[in-house]
C-alpha cells in the first residue's frame, strides 16, 4: 500500500512568517491524516533551509523565490513549486491622513518617514525596487527586523511601513492596513523547495496541496478581515 512506503520522519523548514502561517497548519493537518509520521518543523533562514534539505534533515522548505537556489547545479538538486504571490500592504498609524482610504498609492507616501528592514533583506530590496520604479527615494527613518517591532513603531506614530499579506497584524492597536494602489505594487513570490526526484512521494504531494490551499485561504481571508474591515 502507499502508506507502507511512507517515511517515518518528515522534516519541514521555513522562514518565520511561512513557518507560523503555512507550516504550522500543515503539520497540524498531517498529524491527523498521517498519524504514523513524525513531523518536525524548523524555523530557519532560507540558506539554512537549503542546507538542511541537502543534508536530508528536512524534506520540504518554504522560502521567498528570490532566495531560491540558482546556478551551480541547483536544477539537478532541487525542484520548486510556487505556493503564492504574497502582495505587500501598507501599514499606517490610525491617525494618518490617508488611513481612511481603502487603498493607498506609494507615491502618496513618498514624503513619509518609513520603517524598513536592514539593508541586506529581501524585503528591503522589494521596498527599494518599488520606489525606484516610481523615481522616488523614500526616507528610511527607522529599521526593524521583526514585523511586530515594525508594527509597534507604526502604532507609536513613528512612520509607515510595508507588510506582506501573509504576515498578520496581530492585536496591534492604532494601526491600519491598506492595499497598495497605483503603479508600483510590490509582492514577493513564495515557493516550496524539495529535493530533486522527491515530488512523486505521497507526503510531498499532499503537503504541497495543503500549503497551496492554506496560502490561498489566508490571503482571501485577510483581505476580507484586515483590509476591508
């Protein structure tokens, strides 16, 4: 039977938001659908996820596509499956003059103080690329590594920021989340990476389906709750 071929241990790795929002629900589902499999979750930066994948410590990694392996025989070692395109939203203090709008263009926030991640991150690169395409250089007033920190800074009225749709606002006070309208609509593509040749495995196939379904439902639910509320 197919279940006779199932491995006893199944490892999943991903960056913080993916681990919390996508991998935790997947592990919970597998506990009921595949009770005989020991599922392990590891939150890790993309490069470590790929190392763990190659070392066969994990079987599936969720990372941002721009951090996916390229060149150096990566095609021979890894396979990628797109899970979602994760749009960035703008987060504003509730007292901001544009907070009442349903959507906000980045051009309209060109003069605001911004809170962004440090220089080397994917998110910072997306942020800079969006403004560069508009011919605008944003003023980065503060830097935050965690989304919670950035949201707290915004709640304190220190500036505005961009938050991926997949990341939750939590129970933050004094902030609103709005869709980005206009010419520059940054988003990040999130992919699942598996070892070459493992795609036929029932566990991998089931996991990819669950991940895509979860991603879709989070994005549409969040649109309804936090963006239209």
